[in-house]
C-alpha cells in the first residue's frame, strides 16, 4: 500500500515544518513541505495529498499576531481548496501558529452557537490571544486526550508530554456559554493536565496560557480537523524528553500523528 501523502504548508516565517515532516515520516507517511506560492502557481496541487498540516512558527514575523496574515492567505487565495479538503473528511492538523491560522480563518471550531450567530455574522466564535501571564511561554506540559470524535485523538488514553512555545496561546470563546457546546459536541480534543492526569483547573503553569476549560486543542464538529498549541512533533522519540538521561521516557506525541496517518490510509 502506498504511503499517504502529507502536504505541509509553508509560509514565510514557518519554522517547525521539518519537525512535522519527521513526525509524519516516522508514522508511515510521505511528507512534502510546500510553500504557499507553489500552490498559487499550480506547481503543486491540493488534490495530490491526503493530509494537510499547518506547522508552527511565526508566519510573516507575527507582525499582526496570532497567524492573522496566514489566515488571510487561506481565505483569500485558497478558500475553495481548503474547504474542499476539510469537507472531504481528509485529516488536517494545525500546530501553534497553524492552530492560530485555523481559528482566525474560521475553520475552527467550525460551528456557531445560536447565541454567537445572533451577535455576529462572522464564522469566528473563538480566538487565541495573549497568554494570561503576559509573556512568552516555553516549557514542557502534560496533555490529556479527551475527544473520541477527533480522528487524531480517538482511542488515545495515555498522557502526552511535549513543549509549548508561544506568546498568544490563550484559547477563549466569544461567548463563554459556547464551552458547553464544544463539550457536548466532543470537540475538546486535548486539555492541559497535572503530571498524574488530573485536571489543571486553570492552575499556572500546568495550564501555561490561561485557556478556558484548560483547552490545549480543539477539533471541528466532523472531527477531521485538529488545532493545538503544544508541539507533539517535538516528542516523537524517547531521547527528546528533557529528563530522558535520568530514566524518564514515554508519553510520546507520535501517537497523534500515527492516528492521523492511519485514518488517511483507511479513507
């Protein structure tokens, strides 16, 4: 069986694309890092790929913050292509800056509650804004898989450890009541947790940015699109753990990518 083809979307300022490529290749896929201009000139074609990745980084130097310009690229140049990819059910993942772009473009959370729809015609019901502590966070965190709807976390029960590296990772909802909507739709894919897996309850630095509901990652209603702030691609091998020389190992982020590749292969 041929390997699923992964489109890793690169924009000026992306800097985690090679780590994402390594994670997908370790999971049995073939990764292709493609600059957005290659798609605009038709040098590369969207329909040649089975998975889409928006990697981390600081696109366009984060000049306007939170992936806003990258989201503008998606909505201006690739609106039809991206929505066709999403609506086809193909797996999509946005990490850190990529998560910001998915939220700012309205792809995630991917629905509007009745209350939010009355307030705004925008597709954006959520945002990723400045960390509650007011500074850049670079530390390892513990993630707890939650959603069985999300193809990336379905079947996962073990905790995941990986780093965060962001200044604008605080996930907030325009209407706090929409948290219940995400919970009811099983769209909360990953939450920040204590080392033993118990709830963070907003405690810093377990929840490093102050996200509502300790949310580290969300999926769309269908479950094929995942956005998360932490970097599971930075923990796909035991030696990447900061305390591996002291005997600590496990809780790899690799399982998320293996799930995505498995799903793409079975489509």
